[in-house]
C-alpha cells in the first residue's frame, strides 16, 4: 500500500516468534511497525516468544507432539490441531487486524484448511512470505537435491517421505497437494514474498503462480556480524591455526544436503597448508569426520560466529539445496569472501568481487575457487565484501516490507 499510516494493526502467524531466522524476521517487523505507530500481534506454535512482543502461542506442547506423531503415521501434516486453529481464528477476529502476514504455517501446530476457510472470507489484506517449497508440494520443503518435479504433475510416490515432515508408513502426497491447491488458491488480495529470485521462479512454476510475488531477501544485523579481529586472533591461537589457510563451513544442522559428505571428501584433497573448520556439528558427526577437520559443535553466540568468519580466509558453502543462505551474508559482513555451490538462491548475494560460484559436486572446481580467492586478495577485499553485505541489512529489509508490501 502507498501510505503506511492508514495501517493500524498487523497480525503475524509463524511457527516461532523471536527465535530462528524466520522468528527473528517476525520480531524485527513487529519492532519496525511499532516505531511507525502501528500495532502488531504474533501467533506462534513452538517455543517461547520474547516477553516484550505482544503474542500468544497456538495450542500446547502436547498438541505439537500429537500433531507430529500422527503426521509420521499418516503423512497428513497440517491437517491436525483443529481445536487450536479454531481458537487462533477467534483470536484474529478479536484483534481485528487490517493485514494478516503469514510466514511458516508448517511445523505441527495448526490446521491449514481451518485457517484458510477463514482467510478466504475474512476480507483482510493478506501477505504470505514463503521461506521454502512446502506450500506447493505434496510433502517436502525442498526437492532440488533430488531433482524431483512431481509437484507439477500432482505428486504421489514421494521419494522423500522420511524427510521433514517425515512419514514412516503412509504416502499421502498426492492428496496433500490437491488439498493445498484447494485451500491456497483464489485468495482475494493475497500477495506473496520470497527471500530469493530462485524461490520466486519456483513458485511461478506451481499452482500459486496466480499471485503477485515480491522478492525481499532475508537480512542480517551488520552490527552483530562485523569483523572481530582480536577475537579471531584468539581463536587462531587457541586451535593452533597460525600459518594455516582457514576454510570455514557453518550449518545448523549439518547433514548430507548441507554438504557434510563433500566437506569430508574435500579434506582428503587439500594439502597441509589448508585447514577445514566446521561449526554446528553433533557429537556423533564430530566423531565420524576425518581428524584433519577441526570439527566443532554449534553455538548460539553470534559474536563467536563472527569471530570465526573474521579469522577465515574463505567461507565455504557446499549446500546442495537452499532458499537463500544467510551464512553467506554473515561471512561477507565480517569481510570474508564466499565460495558456494550453485544451488537454490546461494549465488544471489555474491558478485564477481565477493565470491565464486561452483557447480554442485565439482570438488576440483571448489579447490580452484578456494585457491583463487586466497591468492587474489586484492580482488576479493574485505571492504568489497562488507559493502555488499551492507545492502542486506535487516533494517533495510524491514523498511522494504513496510514501504513496498504492506
């Protein structure tokens, strides 16, 4: 809308509020709206929300557990939690917002047919930010790793039943996609947002192509992710990394699709001048990885991650599928160039002076790219990386939502 001042109330729905990348987006948007004199309220399904944010949890922990357990048996994720969702609709009616902003509605906490029966007749303006592909598939959140395009034909015989939202007995993917198409189609006034051009292109190949789509990349806080040279030097000394070319990988969680196997293979191909460091691993993974890798558990401390980004010579992202990885931005914001596989929206934050994109699975190409970034330091400068990352500050992205989408 052109004039934000006629917007009085916004209602957010997401699986979490204030935690995780999407939960932080919700919290940031609520604070941005408050600074402009606009009230907001968040409904969420898991964990806890910050006390300063007006919010309410949908359902209970028992409801989430029951929803998850039944989904694992029936493959009917999003079709339980009826009572909790009816209560959610009552809360929305009581709050009476001008605009409803949906984020992740999957996560074992609400019933989407109940919610969308209300939304279609509510008369409210609607914005829906899609953070993955679950909305237009019969089961999965991502499919590019396997090259699956079954959603175009109606799904069925799903090759990813054991992946989130996992089902161990039944395959209802064909019926799920038909139900989603019925629920999510023809919503008056709905506007979609995606964090990457890649996801926008994917949505436009699905039944949701009927809606206008804006691209607003996920932002980061450049005050948090900024160079930490002293802390980085301390980590180098602590882990005996002086004189090494440090190649950093960060994920939460690490798994095959995040490139853990390719990191292990790469460690056997690099000579002693290089040191692979992986942050975010589980204890079992740490034990299984080659000893040549410095394998570390995850951390919730952003400052610690910033120190690792700062001390690294290159940030390496070998994800095989991703919507728009913010770790690339975090590394750039700390002055470190990126080498990444060409998967999903991973390439979109990079320029020719801030990173190199390599075809998935091409480890020899990865090694060439790593050596190029390390040896051509006058081309891949910290200043250029930080300038690029500054374009993706969370504050700018919140402004963009309010000024261009709301």
